[in-house]
C-alpha cells in the first residue's frame, strides 16, 4: 500500500472536534494552545490543543477558506499526527425537508457525495468502503441526549455539494429525492478519516432552509442569520457533551 501524502499512524486516543462557521473558534477554543501542524507534503494546518481534545477550525483561524478550497487531506493528517483516534465534526447545513426547520440538530447516518472522491492512496488501497462509524455515532447521540435538552435527529442522509455557491431550487428538488440535509464538507472529511483509521461522525445544525423550500428564495443574509440564531445554543450543548466524549 502506498500513500502520496505521508499519512501518519495514529498513536493516541484523543478526541478531535472539527468546527465550521457555526462556531467562532477563538471564542470556543481560545483557552487552548494554538499549534501549527505540517505533514509533508501537505500544507500547514492551525489547530487548538486543549489537552484532552483538539479543535480544528475547518475554514481556518484568523482567515477564511471557502468550502471548495479546503485542504481536507491536511486536516485529517494533522488530526492523526496529534493522536486523534475519533472525530466529531460539527457542520452547518441546509434542510431538504420542510419538517426540519432552522435549529434542527441532525446526526446523519449516511451520505451522498458521488462527485466527492478524495483519497490518501494512489494504488488499489483507494478502493475503500466509506461511511460514518456507527458505533461512535451512537455514543455521540447518547451523550447529546443525556447532557442537553436539545433534540437530535437519529437519522438522515447528508448530501455534499461542491460549493461554494448554494444550490438552485431545481437542484434542491433533485437532492431532496434522496437526501435530508445538504452541506459542502462532511463527506470529504468522512472518507479521508476512515482511510486514516479515525472513527468519524457528524452533528449538523440546520441554519437555513435549502433554496426554494422557504417562503422566499434563500439569501446570504438569511443563512448568516440562522447561524447566529443557533450559535449560542450549539456552543452550550457542545460544552455539556464533550466531557463524555473525551473519555471515549
């Protein structure tokens, strides 16, 4: 088996928490040590080391990298280098279901990303069977329900679009045939994490109704408003849930 990315082996048992623009990472993880990790030949990645867990700001710290330019290989390799054997990825999504409004929290059980095919390998080892780690996902759901009063959907199919633009109403109608939420990042992260031997699951917050499902067409302002509406509760829920998850 060969790898063109020098993927490090996992030698620890720490939790990796990946966060997107749903959380202001410096406010959430600012008490941790800011570290820069570089796994050659991949670009350097900034993370926050809080001792019992590591926080990775998906879109960068102090700057913003849009979804279609994210260095997913570097992110996963950095988490592996810092000893993370399991990852909880937090993501903002649009709802493809009228009954899952803004504020809904979802732990997807499967995904669709037919055009999303990253790999660490350049040989037959790239023929992997992707998917969330269902055992780890169950632990997260149990911890969420025990530690918070926020309902979490124990079902759902996440659809990854390439971004950075939102989907058209026609695309949303097509995606809603098989999917429940749509985002731009989780599938790529999950595929690479599994290749690296990292248990991976996601919790998604619905920050907007997908374009065409609301009363009016989606606007960027509506999307940002949904993020702000959900941010305080999400930060509180995570702080309540993490003690159970860092223990594995």
